[in-house]
C-alpha cells in the first residue's frame, strides 16, 4: 500500500524523531511585538540539527531504512539544507550519503555536507537535471533516493514543526501563520498539523518575488513553473514549481505573499541586530513579509518559521553592515 502523508503520520514522525531532533524554541521578542503592534511567535528552526528544519524530514525517512537499504546508502539532491540534513541523518543511522548539489551552492552548505561525511556531486542547475542525476546514481548503486519534499515521510517529518508550534503556544490562539514555501514540504507538513490542531489559524506561504511558482500555481489551480529568474539570495527557495505531493495539501493556504531580496536582507539584519539570531535569507522570508508590511499583524498573534541559519559568511557580513543592494 502506498503511504500517504497525513496528520497521523506527523504524530508518528514526532515519536520517530523524539530525542534526536531538536525541539526548537518558540521565541517572542518584545521589540518586534512593539514594532508590529501584535504578538509574533517565532519557531527557531535555525537552531535545528544541521541548521535547518530539513533534519526533521530527513531523519524521519532515513531512520526507517532496513539494514539492507542502509548497506546501499542514500542519495539526495538539494541546494544545501536538505543536503546537510540527509548527510547528518545518514551518519546517525550508520549509512552513506551521496548529495547532488548545484555548483553555485553556498560554500558553507557544501562544506557542511562534507563535514557530516557526505559525498558531494556538483551539477549546473541551469543546464542539468538534478532529479535525473540523483535517480541515475540511485539506480546504479541500488540506493534509496531521499527527495527534498515529494516524499510522505519527509512531509510528515517537517509537519512536526507545526505540531510543536501549537503545543508550545499553549492556550494562546494563533490567528495566522507564515512559512516560506519552496517545493512545499515544510508548508505541507505544517498545513497537516494546523488543519488538525488549529483549523482557524489562517496559513500564508511566502516566496521570493521572482520564484513565485506556488503563488501562480494556486491562482491557476494547477502546478505551474515560474518565469525565468536571474537568481535570489534565498538559495533555499529556488525550486521552479511546487511538489506533486505537496501542492494538493497546500491548496488550503489563504494566499502566498512575496518578498524582494532587499526586504529579505533587511529581515536578516533585523534578526541579527534585534533578535540576536543568525537566519539565512531563505529562512527569513516570513519575518521579511511582516517587517515589510505585506500582511497586517496589529492586534493579532502571528506564528512564523525561521526555517534555517546556513548563510554564506561573506553575504551575511554585507547584509548586517547594510552593503546589500537596496537596503536602507
């Protein structure tokens, strides 16, 4: 029987990753609350193993491998955070990992994969297909392909983020939730949790302005590819269309907000200077949407996910010193 992502699966994932994944804090900042005139609850997944929420889904999937599967290793393709998560989880369960990464991935993420014992295979994201390369390697070695979002166990693992948000918020009513949306695995998992535990919470996805594939797909009711784009500092959010498994779940979203690179840079700087947190651009899009006034927060309780902290040091230095183009 084919496994389908569900909230029961999210609860099972929570049991599977308990004691291994970090139960990251739900942080509140008086300064941010004062600025926005409401409460903001920030799920700090930048403090997760391997620096991003991706560890939840990767470990939930890889820890279920049989001994025979472990002997043949795993393969994944990723711009960085899933890559590091798979390498870290593979090492924890005693198997090997080959990661297919874009040649222009941030150096810090490539080094992270290698540091966790993973083998890196680089490719050109503009002329080659990471899916084809990953499937070819998996087929040749008999390895398990751990997809970054189109895997029910990965979706359910990411959904534990939403489960924890509701648990940690306690009696507080969460009026709205913002979460970055790329292939949609994290957003889909959180949607499963919120639909079950807090159905009145209005969920919004957030995408880079030029990588708005989920926005246009929701508007048209089918999975579409965004227009050709030149790049973004949000390297973790550069998928060209929503996932096959994630898109149907994410159709419950109220809408998709978009943010520019300059707005994201301001959020990264704010997170460092005011919140004292290191958040990568792709992990800061929800905070960027709030700070840029893309959605009303006054008088409301808003939950957001700071989804990762693996930022290139040189880019981070430019941002916090205000040298990034378009920053005030």
